[in-house]
C-alpha cells in the first residue's frame, strides 16, 4: 500500500483560512482559541493551531469539529469559501 500523501487539499486550505478569519473576527489570539479547544477536551497548542492556519498541518475531522465549537459555528462553515475581513 502506498503511503498517504500529507499534502493539504483545497478543502483544507479553505478551512485553514476560514479558521484564521473567524478567530480574528472574534478578537482571539491563537493561544486563546487553542485554550478554548483544549477546554473542550481536545488538547491543542497554539503552535498546532498556527500550523493548521498556515496549512502546514492537516486539520482532521476531530480538529475541525472542536475548532468550530470553540468558534461557535457549524463545522460546515469552516469548509465553505472564506469571506474577506
């Protein structure tokens, strides 16, 4: 079996950008959002969140769901085209 590619696809890039936009709109630093995610039972450092936002780390479905919860949006919102600030 071939190794799975770690390349971030179009949906991952959209989610990364939308997470950053929503975090900024909520007036949250990366550390604050990472702390919210951790408080919801899904440990995440600000470094991990930074890598997700820069599309250097894959955002798996568990990450996506809890980040959406921390941002008070549906996970579907994170998968849609980001809107400009």
